[in-house]
C-alpha cells in the first residue's frame, strides 16, 4: 500500500447532528489509527478489534461483537486473522449460562507492542479532538462529557 489515508465524504464533514458527529469521530479515529495499523500489518478493523479486546476483556463473543460493532460472523473472521498473526489466541470451550459453549479469547504477549502503538494513536486522536482548547476548556469539556455519558448510561440501564 502507498500513502493512502482514510477518505472522508465532504458533505458529511460539514453536516450537523449526532450522525454526522459520529461519522467525523469515526473518521478521525481511523485517520489516527491507520499509520499504526499499517506499520504492524493490520487492517483498520483488526486494529479496532484489538483495542476492543483490550478494553472489553474476557466476555462472550456475542457481547464482544456488539461492543466492537461487528456481526458474529465478521468477528470470527477478524479473530482468525488476528490469531494467524499471533496477536490473539482462543482457548478451550467453557460453558456459559444457558449451556452455550464459549471459547476464551485472549491477547497474546506479541500483541503488547502493537497495542502500545495503537494506544499512542488514541492519544493522538484525543489531542486532535481537543486541539486549541485551553487547560480550563479541556477540564470543562471532560466534566460535561462525563455528565452526557452518565445520562446515556441512565437511559440504557
């Protein structure tokens, strides 16, 4: 691959509302993650899934797929690809509630350096989002964002 970067749709960049906001956030995240992903031989979906695994921890595939925004089939494909790269492993089946057998998914030690680079890219993402904010503005933004997230959790619980 050359120096391609994540493409954005110009009308979506200018749009207003939560869907456009979500689009721009996703595109900025992709833009920041892409160099680290390419450096480590990963696709963007693989990089996203590694980060989701790090944050989500050990849970069922259904919950992980939901958290990562993937279908269960797509999750399986991405896990196989990451497994072939030596970044994740799946261990024997354990029985979940309802009798469903579930394999344990874990990050391998080889994922550590890759995740460190992806985490640095997340820091770049946050820095880009808050560029030009004073320290006081960043604090106010963090406090307001926390309140918004609390409201969302209250509604979804």
